[in-house]
C-alpha cells in the first residue's frame, strides 16, 4: 500500500500555489495600493520600474483603470486588503470622471497626464474591459449606479460597435464614424469574457444572444480549420498569425461555460489548444512563445507573463493535467516572479527583456489565481 504520510502531487501543487498567492497579496497588490497609485488623479500609473518608481506618465488608459477596478473588486472582503472596497469605488468614479465622453457617449481610449482626453477614439478592447469590470464590481456591491454604467457600456457595444454579422468593429472615431478597422480577435475575446462576466451576475437574454452570435461568428470568420488555430485577424486578411496565449485564453473561457462547451468553437479550441501546446510551449522549460506563423513555426519567441498565466489557468480545465500544472506553476515562479514583483517579458533565450511592471498585468495574475483556486476547491 502507498504510504499515506507521503504528500500527494496535488498537495505539493497546492503548497506551491499558496506561495504564489502570498507573493500576489504581499508584493503585487501592495504595489498598486502605494507606489503605483496616483492619488491626485485617483488612477494607477501605467507602470512602475523594478525599484517601484512610477514611470513618467505619458498617458492614462481607460482599459488600465478598468482592469484595476476588476482587481480591487475581486479583493473586496479579503482580510488582507481592508481598503479594497474604497479603492474599487475610487476607480469606478475615475472611470466616469476621466474617460466618459459626455458629448458622444462611450469612453475615450486615454487621457494625458493632466487629465485631458488624449486618444479620443472609441476602442472595443477598452469597452469590453469596462463591461467586464463593471459586471464584476456590480456583482460585489449591487449598487444601482454601477449597474447603470454596466448597462450603458453594453448598449454602446450593441448599438455602435456591432457589424451586423455577429462580430464588432475593433475601433471607431470619437463620434462613432467608421475608421474601416474591421474586427480583430483580441478585443472580441475580451468581449466574450465581458459577456460571460455579465451573465455570471445576472440573467440577461440580450447579452446571452450577443455571446451566442459572437461565438458562432468567431468559428466562421477567425478559425483556420486547416491548421486548427484561432487567428488574430479574419481569415481573409493578409499577414495573419496566431498566439498560443490567446488559444489558451479562449479555451478557458469556452471550457468554463457549460453552454459554450457544446459549440463548434469549443471543439475547434480543443484542437487549437493541442497545436499551441505542441508548437508554442517549450516542453522542458514551459516557456510560452508569443506568436506563431499560421503553419505553426515560431514567429516571435518572446515570453510574456500574461501568456504564461493563461496557459496555467487553461490547464486547470484540462483532464489529467497535474504534472503540467506543477511544471507551469514552477516556471511562473522561477522565470517570472521575483521578490520585488515580476518580469513582464523574457526574450526567446529566457533573458529579461522588459523589467517594468504595468498596471494591467495584475488582472492576468488575478484571473489565473482565481482559476487555480477553483481547481483546488473542486
């Protein structure tokens, strides 16, 4: 009989997860409570350097504000972050005060360091994160004003960005006129995430219908069936590519939804996951490459922390994944996390190529760790 006193693989994995969670709560989150927070603007700085000094501000983005709103919303009632609710409320106010376009509706992409609109275009990626953050925040606080902003963001997406074929324009002008940008994979993925976030906190037939149509259109217009991958641009675009991190991110979103697990897109992403794992992940180090050519060869070997986190999270929904989860958690710890924070990017040789720490990255770590927590609690 096996010795019951020996720790199981899952208990060792659980201990490693406890370490990265402690790092998150003791190192990552405090960065944005203190040095990364511009109290005068009530906004996070775009990034801090390895010594925790804010990089000289060139801009503030609505998307970064929304991601931090999600972060602190997720920490409301956490005993280690007693001011999470206060910070989330401040971020919610700042989103409206600094970025909302009172004349045309919607939200500007960015403001300058003095708070004036800078990039005034209307960007789907930004609006998707506003929906996502407001849905999560409303789920925590149930305040009517928060739901009002959530509804406004959903309406803007439906009325302004929709292209009539299940997808959405990636960017429009300040006054909502067309820039002929067309749809792009990444903002559409985060819109799917935002729709799922909304449906997690309330019944919403319109959002469910939009999500169903989006998933069907992604299968039809972005999935290269021949190569088994989700492409970054529509199938008929030139100079296309795929990103392993996005295959993993899509897989997690689809696999986490009982409704979406029955779709053709989910079956496609099961194939895409296998291709991304075989072609875009170093089987020794666990490093995830940034970009692949359509045929699967490496286009960009840069290793980004968000892609590492997405692969780790996706593995929590894969069968018999304990060994790989252990390898990837170890890779995240050893290659990306350090006592002062994290390495944002490594080059193809594993050397640090970007050491500043953006305010947007804790969102990826938070969603990864939430997925891991659910895995251990299952």
